[in-house]
């Protein structure tokens, strides 16, 4: 299948007069790979600025799996995934891994546009050096093996994938994820008529500095009720340009993961800690019409420098998702 994001630097200049001379000069320039983002439709983003993947290559079956090398670039500046002086936001990796699944499903497994993708689980583990900020955008390679591929009537129904994350040729992280996908017809039967915006008032935000942000616009935890400890209402702002990049009828998984990350900062009192690990399972939709409560607590970790935080999302008394996070103070 053609990969639209790659092209040769050899150009042909057509016309009259000196065009043949120019054309010959251009042909002497060595061919090289030019960089652009993959089509935004492949990764389910309306804004091109939210696309982090820049291309991919199939590297052949390996032990019964489909393997690909997916390239990504993380910007030095982003309105939501903000970097500080030393490190970039770890949620850049989480979003990149999410985009990999969508990209490969469409581009390599023939899932038509318009199908709905439902995240089932997400796992990442990384070294601090992966996030080290530099003077140029961060270029990574996500070496991906697709597994547990399920097809129904010839169409992809679900898939899992594992990712080795490389920067400058060094393996500095791993990830796993899985998702289900369904046709528009099936999705309409399940969710038809569900609104794509929330009419509920958005509660006041906790202090941004407590959760690693500088603007209340990006805070997804509401101020807790008096006497409430480590429990926040999820702030659902469907007008947010990144959290709700396009209309959806439920709270996206990436918003829930951001809520888990912010809860980890709040419950540990470490707003600038690095998130070096995340393991999340999504059990049901987080709906717009009822409050979703984010609850967090610390639990013993494997290493003395790490703090393990367990976060749950509860709606109408039922669990929506769980996330375990490993956070590490900056003095590591």
C-alpha cells in the first residue's frame, strides 16, 4: 500500500528555456526522506497540529505477527503537552502509542474511515532520558508488533500491539495497547442518539500548579467538596480544543488518562514528578450526563524512589476505568 508521507527529494522542473539545466542539477542531489505528518484521518484527529506520527514502514511478519517501524516527532512547544526546561510531557508518548493503533488499523488492516475505535487498555514504561528536552523536536521510532488480531466477516474487529520505543537508536521505553473497532451501523445501534456535548456545568478547577499545569483550562479535576480527600469530579469541557479535538459521545480515553495523571500529581504532592509508568484498563463508557468521580491513593511501589498511585474513575457507582501510575521525583 502506498505510504503518502514519504517522497523523494528528486524533483523535476518542467517548462521552457533553462528548465532542462535546472532539472539535471536537481537530479544530482542525493535522494532523501522528506518529513511530514501522516494524514490526520488515520489517527482520528481534526487538527493537523495534533498529529505526532510522521511515517511508517512494514518490516515483515515476525513469529506470526505483523511488524512495523512507525516514526514520530514531538514538538518543542504544545498548548497542552507542555515541556519544562528539562523534560517533555510523558503523555506525548501515550498519545503517540494511541495514534499508532489507529494508523495501522486504517493503513495496513483496511479498516474504513468512519469505524469507531474503543480503547481497552494501555501500558507504557519509559526511562527519563526518553523525555529529555533538547534544542530540536524529539524524534522517536515506535517499533510495533501487532498481535491478537481478530477479524469478523473479513473485517478487523480487535487488535493488540506491543511497542519498543527508540530514541537515537536506544531503546528507552516499551508500551502495549489494545482496542476494539466497530462499523458505523453497529455503533449506531449501540449508541444512537447519544449527545456529543455536555450540558452539565463544568466545576471550578483545582489550582493548576497542583497538577502540573499552568492554565485552569487544561485542568480536568474539579475542586473537591469540603472534607473530601483525594476525590475529584471530572471536569468535562467538550469545547476544549485538544481533549475534544472532534465530536464524540463519551469522554475519550486520553482525557481519562490525563485525569489519572493529574490525580497522581495531586495525591502525592509532586506536581513536577515524572510519570515513568502507566497501566490502564477501560471497562465502560464515561458518559456526559452524570458526574464521573476520580479517586486516587498511593500504594507501596517496587523501588524506593518511585511512588505508585492507583486511580479509579467511578460513575453511577460503577467503575469506568482504573490506572496505576509510577511517578518519580525530579531529584532522581
